[in-house]
C-alpha cells in the first residue's frame, strides 16, 4: 500500500453506533419541533427561570403573546416529552423534563 493510499484510508471516519431509523425519526421530529423561534424562546426562558419552572402567564407576559398561543406551544413541547407540567391552584407550572434537560441545555448553547 502506498503512503498516499494509506493516508486517505486513515481519514475515513469509524462510525460507532449510528442511529437506527426509529431513533432518527424521533430525533428529526423533536428537531423540527424546537426549530420554531417561539418554542426556543420558551425553552430558554424555562431553563433560565428561578427554580427552573414557570407559568403560562409569566411566559405570555414576558414574550408579549397571548396565553392561548403560549399554551399551544407548551402543549407541543409537553407532548414530545421535553416538558413536564403540574397544575397548582389556578396555574399550571412547566419545567424541562429531567431526562431531556441535558440535551435541551446543550441545544440552547
């Protein structure tokens, strides 16, 4: 084998475990979901909030959007498993799901 042939073959990356099709489709769905600027803002606000949790009203007030609009975006993030929620009294509190937190924080950097 010539030095040139050896050099080019050494540059070929070795793949460890590529995503299988279902995992790739799930990731693509999540990436499409968070590609929306409003949803990215919501995730960054939730991540940066004191205690890591916020209400719909707080998010709506800060972004200057109506509560139904915020609720729609939060519902999409919740249904994808990115957020968790809990009703407390008259408010619903949202936070980033523990098992997705690291990925979301990395995404927001």
